[in-house]
């Protein structure tokens, strides 16, 4: 039973990583260096910490991008 649980957890983890990679592609950053991508994410984390207005603004930008899936 533990083996099944471990396999399911690994499958879930792999799927989540694939989805996160898809976000990088959707943002048009597929060919950027990994260090740049990580830097962008760390900077964004810092910017949204304690800044609800910036967090809301970025959520709106992302929601709009998801709404434009036909492009």
C-alpha cells in the first residue's frame, strides 16, 4: 500500500512540475536562461510579500493571459 502511495505522490509531483513549466512557455520565456527565470520568480516573491496591491495586479495580468488562450 505504501508503494502505491509513493507512486501516486511522484506522479502528482511530476504533473505539477509539467504544469509549472507550461506557465514558463505561456509567458513567452521558454528560451530564457534558467538563472534568469529563477531570478524573476525570486524577485516577484519579494515584490508581492506584504504588497496586496502588487499581488492583485499580477493576478489580473495572469488571469488576462489565461483568458487569451486562443492566441
